[in-house]
C-alpha cells in the first residue's frame, strides 16, 4: 500500500470526504481494512502541504468498494460525518471543482 499512486487510480476507488485535515493513511487503513484490502491511498494537495479534506482510496475489488459505501457513508469518523462514494470517473476525483466532470455515484 502506498500513499502516492504509481499509476492513475482507475478502478475500485472510493472518494472519502469531509475528513479531518489531520487524518492519515493509517487512519483510513484502520477504518477500511475490516471491509477489504486497501491497495493505495492518495490525499490530493498533500504535496503542497494544504490538505483538502478528502482522500482517494483504491480497494482490491469492486465488492469491497460497494460494501464500504454502504457501511461508511454518513458515518462519524474522527468526530465528522464522512462521505464515502464510489469514483466512476477518476478525473472527477482529481478535479472535483469541475462540474462538467460529474462522475461520482453517491449511495
């Protein structure tokens, strides 16, 4: 498991939003590992030092993604209600401010 994607995140990826800016990769692994295997985690903005409050988490298989969405969406994590959604279009996840790239399916 790595924090920086080696290849673009394309399949079996979750958007995990409304995270505390202090959330770490290990925090997300602890949250998601009971559901399935985490392949990689990416925190956009981490390189600039300005966390954006969300992460992209690639899971090993699609059934884990669906299970995580059902189990964790709108649940409290680190005193915040998080959003957990399947990423259908990786460009939306990387550039969420672009309304033309609507590719997230919310449970």
